[in-house]
DNA sequence: AATGGCTTCAACCGCTCATGT
DNA sequence: GACATGAGCGGTTGAAGCCAT
């Protein structure tokens, strides 16, 4: 207790949920300047928050490499295994799950435990039954559907609305390659406020090395496709594309269209048409391969929203 | 339609650890 | 070594949405 809170007791410090405007300010500041000293961030970013709050907000929510959405069976197993080994060392556990935060894991564990306590009959659901889990589906398994009937109502409309191959491809990468503004999306009126807040302003941090943001990029799964025609733009959003802010609906529409066409025809979509969705047609010059189906946004909720908005196109 | 209980998870709190002076 | 400061961690809280009644 020795430490009475220094920063958060200051006057005029706002608390509670972050508004989209605050998120925007923080994102803009961090992506432009980075963060050296968190205690200086709020003042420099024009936020009435304490540095600690900013740090937490960034780490647990806003940073671009964060991965959201329901835990996969594989992640679940890993959490269980790691927890058995190290206990409540959430940060340690999180370090083994790229894109997951200690807070998220902790929350998940606590709710899971609650469920287990309440419902002691253990039909081997989450407790590591590899043979029962769908190894190819990142979100949807009967395990989740049975145990968590609400999971489609939040940011995970995905499993029910997309067919497995697309889903697999879409989520084959654990590392999002870009960010974009999603402020205008409305999620079917389901948990809208919360998800809306979640999918606030993102854009590619100008001048930042993407490696800094996506340390796991090497894990991206590649698909071998014919080389792109000369008029196709190499790279993803982090190279060519970037109207700083565009709506998610626009983004989604274009991206899905291009992705679908590419899937169906195995052909490249003309750059003029695809300039808004290079994420789905990502040419890796180093490997000479096409990395298609890159995760579209920093959060799986964005993708869930995207797919749920356009279920017919899949 | 109203409402009250339940669940989820973002955010906060208190503390320890690491680092600099 | 003592102290100050900032970062990080784990526990807890409470707002918001969901759902059953």
C-alpha cells in the first residue's frame, strides 16, 4: 500500500470507459510519436487521463497487434496447460499467446472457472480433448457453441456466418498487417455500443516499421498463386493504400469483393479495383508468394463484424 | 414490455519490480 | 544503499448487454 497513487489522483483526470475520441487521440499520438514515458503521454496527447490508464488502454485494447475474439481450442488448451504449470501468472501465460493480453486471459479464465464451479459436470469440453476440437476453425466449435451460447452475440458472428475455408484463410495470419478506421460500422444492433467502441479509429501508423507492430509476421501462412500482373500493387495497406480514414463498410465491401473474386477465379483483381483491399492480395516479394487472406483488422471483432455484415457474399 | 439476475470484460486499484539518481 | 519514479502485474470492480421470466 505504500504507493498511494500518484498519477490517478491528480485533478481533472477522467476515469471510466474511454470514448472513441479519446481512443483516437491516443492512437494518433502513439502511432506518431511512440511512447517513451507513459506519464507524459496524456498531456502530450491532449487526454485528461493518467498515464497508467493510457498505458492500459493501449496495451489491452488499442495496440494494433492485439487479437480479439473467442479463444480457440488450441489457445484454450495452452492456457490450461500453462496455468497448471505457472498458476495465475497471466502475463507469463499471455506471452505464449501472441496478440492476447494478460487481462483478457485472466478474464477468460475467471469466467471459465466460474462456469466450471457452477456446472461441475465435466463432459470434457474445454479440458483439452484434441480429438473433439476442430483444428481448422479458429472460432467455431461445438464446444464453444454449447458452452457459450452468447458468443455469437458479441463480436464473433463469424463462425455462424462464414464457411470454413474462407474463415480459415481469413484467419490464417495471427498478425494483422494494417489498421483502418471502422468508426461507422454498426453491428446489427447487437452489443452495438461496446463493439462500436472496440472498432474505433485505426489507421496505419505513418513511418513506422510494420515489423515493430507485428512481430509474428513470419508465421503468416502463404498461398502459392500466380504472380501478380504488373499493374497490381505490391504490398499491403502499409505500403500503398492509405486514405487515412475510411469507413469500415467501404473497406469491407471492397475487400470482400476482391477476395471473393480472387478465390473464385484465381486471378488478380485489377489494381484500379483492388486498391482498397490489397490486404487480401498481398504479394510477398521476398518469398515470391502471395499471402492472401490477411487478417483484415487488428481485432477479430472487426472481421466478425465484416463478415456478419456481408454473410451473403461468402 | 418490464425487470431482475447473470455474464462479460474494460478499467481501476494496490502492490511489486526495475531503473535511474 | 536510499530514495524516487515509472512500468508491470494480478486481483477486483462495476457498467453494459443478454436473457429468462
